[in-house]
């Protein structure tokens, strides 16, 4: 079989989630592995260390009064932004 040097064969296993393979030095791997908590994947560790979180992690953080104030502030900000966009379109 003759292979074109420009074509690099690869294997892809579909898992339902997009994945990337990364290379780590042995030291980086040991440090990352030492940060893993029981039941965590390496992706979980990276997400935790880089500040990524699921919105469901926020459930129960605010009391109902605070949540209502934030909803109103968000609604009011949206209205002000739309007014500004509409004014620029007209002007």
C-alpha cells in the first residue's frame, strides 16, 4: 500500500461528546493527577481549575428576594440596551 505523505492517518472514536487529545509532560501529568478528586475525570479537574461550572451548581445560592432583584435588573438592562440600539438605528 502506498501512502501519500501529506495524509496523516488517525483514529476517531465517537463518544457523543467532542474530545481533544493533549500531550502533557510527565511532571504536568503528575501535578494534574494529584489534583483529581475521587470520581473526577481529568476534564472535571480542568473545568474546576479554570472556573467552568454548570448553571445547576448555582441552584439555591440566592434567596427568592435576591433572585427577583437580579431578574428585574436583567430585564431593565435589556430594555435600556434595546432602546439604545433602536435610537442608533434611527439616528
